[in-house]
């Protein structure tokens, strides 16, 4: 199965790798008893980075998967729209 982000997979993986490094850095900060505000600043940066990846994936999903399902019509279209709506609701709540 091809997913909408297939063309961008390398970039997504690179971004996730950087986020993984940021989280390891957070672990080291806590282990070294870093100043609370410095840790919180880094938590905020990781959160924003994850949100950026999520928005990129959501945009790609809308552009390819949802758009293709709507063009094809049928019950799959309504399901894809509902699925996208639920994903947006989860992102807004986080």
C-alpha cells in the first residue's frame, strides 16, 4: 500500500530523527539536573517539532488519501473524511 507521504518519507524520517535526538537531550538534561525552565523550553521545542510533523502528515493525507477517496466517491469517501476529522480533533486537543 502506498501512503501519501511516500514521496516525502526521507524528509519525515529525518525530522523524526532530529526529534529523537532532542528527546535524548531532554533525558540528559534531567539526568544532569538542568534548570527547570531550560528543560521546559526544550519540551516546548520538541512538542512544536512533533506538531509540525503531524501537520505535514495530515496535509499530505488530505491532499492524497482524502482527495482521492472523494474523487472516487462511494462510502470510502465519507469514511476518509470522518477519519481526517477525527485526526484533526486529536491534534487540536493535544
